[in-house]
C-alpha cells in the first residue's frame, strides 16, 4: 500500500480573484487531482488561500512544485507536511463566497465553510489538528 501524505500551505493572490477564476481553479483541480488520487480542501477568502492536500507523496511533490510556480499567487508557505494514516477530506471542496442554497447544490465540491453565519460542520468539533487550523483560518479571515 502506498503511504498517504498531507500537505497544508497558505499563500496570497497577487490580486483578488473573481468568482469565474475561482470556479476555473476548482474545476481544473478536481479533474487533475482525481487522476492523481489527491483529495483535499481549498479555501479562499479575501485574497488568501489555505489548502490541504492528501495523496501519494510523489503526486503531492509534483503538485507542490506546480502550485509554487503558479504566477497568480505569492508568499507560498508550507504549514504542515507529513505522512498520515487516513484522509481528513475524502472529497475535494472549496469555500470562497456565500451563495444561496440552490447555487451551492449546482457546484460540485463547493463548500459554504467560510461563511461566518453558517454553523460549523460536525467534523470541526473533533480534536484533529487539521480542523483546528481550518477553524483558526475561518475565524481570522473575517
């Protein structure tokens, strides 16, 4: 069995991204990551990214190099990188703005996570370190 790794990083966009630009990233990432057996979550708020990626080490290293070279963002900083026993996020998700409930249902992988008016998901109530980082990002990005 191939060991499972997690990579967590933050970065800042050179300029705030539009909803169509973010949707393009989501669609392309979902396609590429599913082919590489990579899952995770990408959060975007007010020009800042926080991403959690999970998958085989070689695939994550290749993706990391691609992300670091992406000219749309700067200040790439790895917060966490190591082998893990299981995936924290089996589905690709991304939160970036508040949509109505009907819109959310239409976008595969979209999450309303960054909306401060929504209740925290049940999984955020566990002591997992990843969830603590996400909670901090959510609370401090207002």
